[in-house]
C-alpha cells in the first residue's frame, strides 16, 4: 500500500456527543497537536446544526445516510441527507481525494470504555489496532460483519482505512474530562501510528489481537403496542464486553421477573442500554470474540 496522504478527524456526527465536537474545536484552535510530517490532517464538524442545538440529529440520523444509493438519490431532501451528500462532495471533489484514513469520534451512554471500530478488515486497520492495544491494553477492537463499504450507511464507510473511536459511558450532552483526555490521547496515538506506518517504523505486533465481531442485536421485550415491558437486568447493566452465557439473566420485567438469555452459545454484549438506541429498537448488540495473529 502507498503512503497515507491524508487523515480526517470527524466530530459531531451526532450533535449531542460532545467529546468529538469539542476535540475538533480544540484541534482547530491548535492544529499543531494533530500535525505530522508525512501526511495532512484535516478536521470536520459533521452535523453543525445538530451540534448547535445539542441533539443527536435534526431530521434523521446522519450516521445512517452514507449508502452510495442514498448519496446518489436526488429525492432525499432531509437536512442530514443533504449534509451527507455535502460531506461526500467535500471528500471527493476534484481538488482533493477521499481521506486515506477517517477517524470518526463518538461517545456512548454504554460502558464501552475505549473502543476502536474498524472501518474494514484491511491489513492496515488490523496493524493499527494491534499498535493501539499495545499502548492501551484496555482498548477494545470491534469489527462489523459488513464487509462492503458501499453497503454501509456509516460515515466511516467513506474510507476503508480507519474507523470509529467510541468512548463511554458518558451521558448525552455532557463532557467528561477523563474520557475527553483519553480520547485525545488515542487520537494523537493514531496519528503517531500513521506517521510510523509511512516511515516504515510501525512496531510489529507482539501479542495476538482480540477482535469482537458484531453478530446481531436484540430489542427490549415489548407488548403489542410496542411499549417496553422489561429493562436491562441489573446483573447485565454496564457489563459491556463481558460474557453472557445461556441461562444468564438479561432483562427484568417491570413486575420484577427475570428474563434469561436463551441463546445456545456465549456472546459478549455491547452498547448495553444505549440511550440513542431505544428509538432503533436495540437493547444491546451481540458480539463474538476472536483472537488473531497480526503479522
């Protein structure tokens, strides 16, 4: 692979996730923090109207607007659909190119800690993830089952290199100083990793890489009117990335009865009780854990 020429740091894809928003603003004020000698670093505030009113989106979720068919559809006129097309044009105009690497900054109300979600299974992403986990052993690496970027509605799919940096737990519309600092450190370390890659000095992975692969999602128990009838069980709450075994309690009904996991194999739930996912009908996502060697 040729040298990486450009890295885009994106914040504010969701307007109530303040960590990325204020990091982009900080980097705009102090570009020397993200400047490196072998590539250009650019910043983007993805959804400025939502950021202004501190809400996830204005009309629809911007991070579901980047399928190629939607970007090419002239009949989609919501603010976010138009903004997605504008972002695509910014990155693909004749005067520039799609960024070699996109780092999309997000926060979550779930107890996800530091999570790097790979844009693809490209060898560079695996090498970068191995580098990051060698520096931050508690950082988790997550991979989607979607392998074709043009089928993905996510902003990070505009490039196969890079991914999403997810951090939590932090409430919507709130800045958490510790998580803000941790996110900034990881972003700068990613830039260092890109620099090392360009210079041929990226350290070889010393240990196997643990990757969590998303395999599906589950909704809350609901009645015929689609009203929620059970909550995340106290034994599962805030236990993202921890094993959920067949027979373990998963939900607690409003009447205090436990609902148990009936799957046949152990899974590792993530985005447990994510506030933004209530409207999407997602109580948690299930992952499987894989350990791979990176050469």
